[in-house]
C-alpha cells in the first residue's frame, strides 16, 4: 500500500475504524459502574466479589500487553485488531449468558483480552501512517473516542439497561465488536512494518532497563490506575454509599465525570503544541495533570464537597494525562519499538488499575454491609487514602530519577 493517501482517506479507513474499537473498549471498561446494582441484586455480590469481577477485565488487559507489543510490531495493527475484536465479541456474548459470578468474571476477562489492543493498535497505526509531530493531537483524538464510550456508559446505558436489561445490552455490544472487526478487515489498508534492527529480547531489555521508563511508569501506572479503578467501578458505588445519591442522580454525576473525561482527552491532545512557546515538555504537562487528579481524588477521600460535581470534573479532565507519557516515551526509542514501548507503559497502567480496583473492594469489605446493601463512608476514605499515599511515593520516584541533563 502506498503512503500517498489523502487526509480524508486516512481518517475514514485508518483512524475512524480503530477509534470505533477504542470507543467500545472504554464502554466495556465503564459498564459495571452502571450495572453493579443489578449484579448485586441478582447475584448477591459483596464489594470484594464486585471488585474482582470488574477488575478481571483489567487483569487480562494487563497481562497481554507484552505479547501484544511484540505482535503489533511483528504483524501490524490491522491484523492484530481484527483478531482481538472477535474475542471481545465472544466475551460479551459469554457475559450476556453468564449465570454465576465465576462465569461473569471469566467472560469479563475475555472481553478485557479482546479489547486489550484497541488503544495500543491505534497508537501503533498512527506511528506508522502519520508524522510524529501530529502524534499528540491524534492520540488525543483517539482518546476522545474512548471518552464518548465512557459517556455512553452512563445515562444512555442506564436507559438501555432499564429498558431491555443488562444481558440484552451485552448482546448488542457483542454484535458491535464483530462489526468493527469486519470494517477493519474490509477498509483498512495494510502497510509493511518497519523492520526491527535488534531482536525482540534486546528491544524489551532496552525499554525495561531505561531510567526514563522507570521514572515515568510508576507515576503513570498508579495515577492512571487510580483513574481506571474509580471511573470504571467505584465512582458509582461511592456516589450511592457515601454521597447517598439514588441510581438516577448517581448516573447523572457519572455523566458529568465522563463528559469531563472527554474534555480532558481533547485538551490533552492539543495542549503540548499550545504550550510549546512556554518551553513546557509533555512530561512537565503530564506531571501537572497528575497533580490535578490527586486533588480531585483527595476531595473524594476526605469527603470535601460530597455532592458537588467539582471533584468529578477534576478527576475526569485529568484521568488520561498519561497519554502524554506514551507520546513522549515513543519519541525516545526507534519507531520499530513503538508497539513494545506503548504496551510496556500500558502494562504498568492496567496492572495497577487491576490491583487498585480489586484492592479498594478488598479494603471496603472489612466493614459490614448495611441492610440496604451500602458500605460506611469510612471504608471508602481508608481505601482511597491508600491510593493517595501510593501516588505521593510515585511522585518522589518521578523527581528522584529526573536526568541531570534534561532530554525532555
């Protein structure tokens, strides 16, 4: 396939189909924040079970990242994404027909495996087809499609589930996964990959032994994982248990969170070019955005403004600040490493997301559940407080590994 594709051809045959996959990925990631009350009623789940059920998606997502990076660099984003979206559809069908917590947990893990490549495949295909000066904007555009998925996973999903049930909703999601897979197969052009100059093990060693990687990975992992854990499940539970909102008002607040998420994604994509004249690097901006997330998270932890949208707006606009770390880190390694570099950072983020999402439920479960299926506010304050401590530790690591001659 020639490189001489018009801007519109690239958009409709490359960018749009892959953004469609990421739209579904984020929708799947956020569904349990809305359907959790239905799962609690139908299966009598406690906080720990709900945490492991929801985080199984993140676990499967995380453990596949290293092989995913190798496959993306070897076979290309198109082939990998076609294959994985079929698995996502099959997992959604299994979730639709699941009759126990174990079956639902396995099904959600298969969904996580299937959508594990949605963002990284998009990043990979962007690095292959577009100039690196455009990467932050295109990454932001890709993330905004995920933001739309997160928005659909609030009020729209609430109305769909209320109308046809959560099982039928997952049947529809399964069909959409198969449709995206077919569209990519039918319209996305193939392009020969850049040949690797070193073998796979050497490339992985070069990435994972880099101080630049270890400076960024813990902070991106814990801060991004905090956003994943809260936005994907515990936001809804916090709103119902701590703020004492009913299901309708809780989904309204989740909508505010996810609209803010979309706005933050768009801003994150454009802000590096806007702030270039102030000599702020992508890593500097990433750190500032991380502080905004820490502020929003702290307001929730200490129950400041418990029924105000302000903490959720702060959390939403900052939850995907790690995108700048992906974009910057890819410029520090050869383009033939781009799949492995992105997935190395993604492994940190989603492994942390899995551990933190489960850990919150594990900590909350130390307190007894009341007769109305709610947990006391102190259980959330303690679990969220642990995450604040972890973020502070990662900030210390971030500064301690700052290079003397700044390459940023």
